[in-house]
C-alpha cells in the first residue's frame, strides 16, 4: 500500500497559494484515478484509489504546513505503511516553474512541511518536487509562497498537476525516473519547456 501526501494549508484563504500546489496535484490524482469521495481522517482529508494496480491512500493534512508530520504519521501507523512507500508532493522554490523532480530523502531546504514529516516520521520518503520558482531574495519568500498563482501561471499549474496525475502509475510502480521523464515530456509537449518567474522580462 502507498501513501500519497499533498502538502498545503487548509481553507479557502490558502487554496490558490503557491504553497498549496501539493494539494492541487493530489486533488488531480484523485480525480483522474476515480478515487472515493474525500472524507475527514488522520487530521486531514483522505481518500483511496487504485493506481498502477496498487492501493493508494491519498492524504491532504489539515494541520497547517508546519504540523504536516502529525497527519502523515497517523495515517502511516493506521495502515502500517513503511516510510519507503510514502510519496510527498510539495512546492519547490529551487526548481523553475512547471518543472518536476523526484528524489528520495535529502535535505528539506527550509520547507516546513517536509521538516515536520522528517522530524516525526523519518527522512527516507520520496518527494515529488513541483517547481514554483524563486522570488529572487530570501526576504520575499514568505509572501511569495503564501500568495496565489497569478493568472499567467494557472495554465502551467493545471497542466503540471494533470501530467503528475496521468502518469502516476509509474510512481506507484517505483519507477521514479520513468515518472519524471513522462511528466517532463508531457510538459514539453504542451509548450512549457521554459516558464519565466513572475516579473521576469
């Protein structure tokens, strides 16, 4: 069994934030793979789907970002899911917009959601890093991630989430390189080879 976790902050106030792209990706996976209706469980919202022949629990913690590990740990214990079978979808400042990379373990790069999961559950889980670009200066990061995607960004966000969902069976099968490649090719095919950061000329 797998646990796919989308990171974000709960409530309509945050729903369009760059920090919530993890929620958006998992929502699209649930839609494409015809998951059961979302319901409140594990200090969040959870559902279940079959992806690539594997049973997958989808989870959106509602603890706020910096307490995400509480919800993840609760779901892991309930279903006896190993850390190696946990996949976390999250926003990544260090990747250009519309890019995606998968990695196992590693640093948390100041991401409070990852930091919480690592502290409470361990570090050797897979991360699907969804590039949102960097505002250019450290002091701008907080406002940047907690602001909504701009109108000019919404098409690539939708396409990235759809590509992540369409090829999720590769992730379920443990083929991280194949998953990354399929999503990359899908985005290239939709014309998102290069996306400039907000404000770049």
